[in-house]
C-alpha cells in the first residue's frame, strides 16, 4: 500500500496542468518527407529485397531516419548519419555499409541512389499511406467463427486454426487453405497488412461453404527450428481434417484443398492419401523443376528492372554452377569450399562491371563462408529439392492450376507450360491464367511490392470468380 501511495503521489506531482500541456507542445514535422517510404532493390542472390525508410523531418530542426530490410531480418535500424536540405535527403549506416542519397520529386516519390557496400542502384521510394482493405470482413461478418487448436502428436506439433461456416442449419462443404513455404499465420498475413486467406475465407463462407485456415506448425518457434517438409505440412492438413469431424455442420466428405505456392504441392500429396477429396486448387504452385523455376525467376526480375540480357546470362551461369555443386555434394562444408573455389576463378576473369554483380558482391568480403553456409546453401537446396512434376502427375484428384500472369516468384511462362504438359496426361486438370495479377493474385501494373502493398484489394475479383466457379462445380451434389 505504501508503494501505491508513493506512485500516486509522483503521478499527481508530475502530471502537467492544462495550461502546461498547451505550452509544451511537440515540435512540428514536415509532412512531405516525414513518413514511411518503400522501394525494391536487387538483392545479393538476384532477387528483389524490399527496403523501408522511416523518416522524421522536424520543421525547425534535424532529420531522423530508420531503415528496415525484412528479408534480412533487419527491422527499425537507425541510420548513423542523416541530413536533409531542401528537397535533398541523405542517410547512411556506417556499420552496415548502406547509404541512400536522393531527392523528393513530389509528395509520393523519393528517388536516388541506394548503395549496399560496393553495389549501387538507382531506386524510387514511394510513400506508404494508410489503405483501407476493402475486401476484409467487418466486426460482424454474418457467419459463425470458431477458433481451436490442432494437436499432431506424431509430428510433435500443436498449432491454432479458425473455422468459419454459414450461420444457418446445414452441413457445408469444407475448404481447407494451405499456405506457401515459410512462416505464415492462418491468415497468410503479410508485412503490408494484407491477409489473403482471411479475405478468401470470408468470400467463400458467404457463398455457402465452411472454411478452415491454420497457423504453420513452426510459426512461433525459434529461427533455427527445422523447416517443415512438404510431408509435414500434408500430415498437418490430415490432422486438421480429422479434428473437424467433431463438428456436425462440416461435411468432411466434401472437401476442397486450396494451396498457395508450394502449399499446392502439399495439397496434392494429401490428395494421394485421401482419394475422397473432391478437388485441389494449386494457386501459383510450381510445376516445373526447381532449377528451371529459379533461373526463370532471375530472368523475370532482371527484365522488370531492365537489366541487360548479357548480365542476366552471366548471373544465371553462376547460379547454375552453384546448383551443380549442390547436387553433387550433400555435405555443406564441402559445398562451401567448392563454391568458394569456383567464385575465386570467376572473379579472376570477371570484368569491373561483372565484379559489381549482386551474386559476386558477397564473395568480395571476408565473411563469405558464413554467407554461403547460412544463406546460400539453404536457399539453393530448397530449389534443388523442388521436383513437383512426378507428384502432380500421379495425383488423381480433379485439380485447378490457377496461375498469375505477372508472377515473378513462380514465373508464369515456364509454369504454365509445365502445367499444360501435366494436363495432357491428366484429363481432370484445368489450367487458368489470371491476367494483371502478381504471385499473390493481387491486381497490379508494375507488380513491384511498393505498388501491391498499397492496393486496396487483397485478391483480384477475377481470381475469386474463377475459384468460386470451379469449386461449385466440384462440390455440387
């Protein structure tokens, strides 16, 4: 009680009067530069890396700025030096070698040069503004929602899930959502705030279906937790379905599986184990060999960034050599040594321009062995192990391959060809390509993250319509 009295006394003593609150107002900020800005730059592996600047410019004082690079696990890192003079802005991190020098073109564009150690590129940062996600359900969506846990004892996993169903009497066909590779919650939430599985579950439930979406089993585990395999994910799906047999309003004999990205491969594996599944939707799911997908990714990103074809060919030749080394040696220590020796030979022959290629830059630093072991090898092995064609050919469940025309993670051109080849051997495969959407089926023009993250729509209506039409055909009794 004495401690409480002391705290109350301090609060009363230190709380300013009404007049004091008005006197000591916060310093003003410039609303043009102040805010969050995002851009996409080419990463060290030839893929896009999103950078977010968080800038505060005081009207009668200095600038302050932080940067985030989510793909590298860097969130809200403060720049060691920041300056702003008129329309010019500069920020640098001496310890990490990041630097940006640019000019405010208008209230929504900050353009200039981003430097990552020895690699520099011209970028356009676009200002992030609050966006109303128009497709998300409100607080009273008009259907039943039930949250529950799923226990997979054999797999040593426990994870949460959400069931939705029409709030009327009946037994409803069940839609199961399966996320792409990586750590995803049940909504497949993105850093931008988009929640595609929440949106799709809402849309589908209002059309007379039950849906279930679940967290990845390793969502809340440590970073060094072992990545679940496709078999692990399929096993979790089977446990989710088993758990739902307790709900009398869910028709577990009338199931559609919807897998996004590599989640579609897990769905196909479930289909080989449960032939009673009515249909499988493989949304932006790779059907081509992993090496082909990776090399086509590089080509698609380079084309978007208007990088010369000769540079793309050079980058692909290096990545192809890395994959050959990975395939021939299961030992990471041996692979590290062999990749290092190969890169030494490449750099001895490389031109000055080639030495600035993002795939070479990490090998110009003394820390390159750590980079190879912790970043490069896991990344390469994930693609080297991706051989979905055999599984997709033996699965006999009716399948919708829903492809995104502007997909640069699973490039549409090579993927569409692979799916059509599978459809030739399986008459129950339907291939539909949705135009003007990205990997997550979001409407886009440039399809860069700074555009799609600010989109009001989370999933293109054309994709939803195609999905619902196919589902109705499969679940009709």
